[in-house]
C-alpha cells in the first residue's frame, strides 16, 4: 500500500515525494517523543521530589506510572488500530499525550502528576504500535528499509537522549519543562500527521474488539510489568513482587483458554505461526533486557564510581546512540545485500563483544578506555540487528493484523526491559553491595542473556524442523 492510498489522494510526483517525507517525519518524530517520555523525567527526579516534598519511593512512581500504562495497553491499542484504523488511533494517541503532558507539567501535587503520567503512557500505547503499523503497511521496497532504519534509530536514541534532554531542561529551567516540552512538539506532529494522513476513510473494519480478551491481556501485561518493576526496587522475595507475577501467570492462562474460543482472537495464532517471527520476538525481548539494564546500571556506575553528575552521565551514554545512528543510517547500506537473519546474528555478535568487554569494569576503570569503546560497539551491533528484527516481524505479518503485531513487538520490548532491570538487580546488589565490585557481574549476566538471544535465533531459524526460509523474497533481500 502506498501513501497515496492511505491519504485517499492521487497527488502529483512532487507532492507525492513531499508526502512520503512528511509522513516519515510524523511517525518517526512521534516515536522519538514517546521514547523520550519514558526516560526524560529520570534525571529530573531529585529536583521533582524536592519541589513536591516526595520520598524516593513516591518519586519512583513518576517514571513507573508511564511504564505501567504504556506496557499494559500496547496489545489492546494495536487491536484498536486494526479495528478502527491505524491513523485514527495514532493521531488520537498523540492528542492524548499532548493533553496528558500539559496536566503532568502543571501538576500541583503528586496525585495529579501521576494521573498525567498514566495518561501519557496510555497515549503512547495508542500512538506507538499504530505508527509502527503504518510504516509496515504504507512503505514498500527501498522506502520501507529507510523507514525502518530511521525508526530503529530513534528507538535506540530515545532512552539516552531522554536522559540528556531531561538534564538540560532541568538545569536550564525546571523539571516541569521536561513534561511541557511535549505540548508544542506533539501539536506540530499532529498537524503534520493530519496533513499527510487525514482521518477520513481510515480503513476501519467491521471486526469485534474482543473485550474479554482485551481486558485479560491488559491485566496480564500490567500485573507482569508491575511485578517486574517492584522486583527491581524491592527484590524477588517481596510479596509485592510475587503476588502480581503470580496473578499475571493466572491471567495469561485464562487468556489462553478464552481467546481462541472467540470469533476473532485478540492474539491470533497466525502472528506466531512463523518461526522467523517467533524467533525475532524472543530476540527482541532478550535484547531489550540487555539494553535497558545496560543503560540504567551503567549510569549507576558512572555516577557512583566515576562521580559523574546527571548531565555528564547522560552525555556519557550518548555515544551509544550516535553509534546506533551511524550503524542504521550508514552501515546498513553496505550490508543490505546480506540476508536479514544473517545480519541480525552478526549484530548480536557485535553486541556480545561490547557487553563482554564491560565485564572488565572495576573501581580503577576510566571512561575513555573502560566505557566509551564498549558502548560504541554495542551501539553499532544494535543498529545492525534491530532493523532485521523489525522487518522480519512486520514485513511478514498478515496485513489485517499489522496493529496487534506491532503491539506484540513493542510489548516484547517493554516487558523485556522490565525483566532485564529486575533480573540484573540480583548481581547488582549482591556481594558487599559496592557498585565498583558488582558491576562486572552485572555485565557477565548481560553477556549471558545476549548468548541466549543468539542461541534462540539459531534454534528458531536454523534448528530442526525450520525447513526453508519463510521470508518473502523482497524482505529477505533488503
């Protein structure tokens, strides 16, 4: 499908080229804003807590509220896009993010702030998977590779850029700026989206939403994310961790019983039927676990051992994002003749080298030799791997399930990130609890997770019963 079909117009050649560019700017700009929202307040937390008179425990729910709503609603949001039309839900989600950012940025107390952050997460859940689905169904051929390359770049850049931007805005003005900045940016993206996409003829389908399944999957993901977030704060033995995780398991079992019996399942088997897609889903979950924990625990090391301040820490991890940018926008051109699965495995191998190199960190390491080259390697590896993963999943999924497939993809990233933080908390707080002594073991565990990702890819893609590659010729040669 082309941008002309989505917009319901037949423009001239010049306006068509302009429409392609504006549409890509709108979707990628929205994703960058949503990625920033997940981390932009992290650096501002000490100032925020002081201003509102909050404890550290209370302040931690400012980022967690966003994460809970975002992770819990992704699958439902993807289905909404399949039923109501991806662009309508995409633009509606952006509108909710703008409104919620205004509420959160002007919040007089913690209660209003948390409501704003929850609504921000809900809006991000609506916009995120539907923007990704639009990339999959609108862009074709070489344009699709460029679109996924740019999308993958901002996904990787968002977390590190959020910490830098949050530090700059808090230093230059106030913690509220890190929330209010979404208002003008979001409004601009909405205007561009409406110009290129419109809302009429959204392609809505007469399909059931599947409310019982939607309620179950939302509750299952939300309780899982809550349990993992709590585990990262309080440990795995705490009742606040065990109870929600157990509830999530029960809810997933109920979903497995209820969903297949509906007239149109929320999670149709066709999404997971392909071994290529299944392997890519597993690998994205494991890669997210490694990358999220890498960013968070490395910042702890930078601040606790190397004594960087918040802004310095954000700038220190920026080379990771820049290396990812180079990888997706430059290196991809030189490896485009290599098959998607081979490229993904090569990228994971480079990530493994970088993470394994970080196991040498200790109290005497320096940033220049102990951190910088390693995070550049990781950024390069992620850039090589992430585009193939996204394309394997979205280019081969049935078009009628584009939204929910994108929702599953982003849920894997969200749950994987929470899982990584919770699991790697075990080595991080082990031993004598000194960061300089435990950080090496953290990256030993992270390297182990990267090895698992490589093994999973080999097993799913080349293991017994894999047969011939199921990827379309076009996707396989991108």
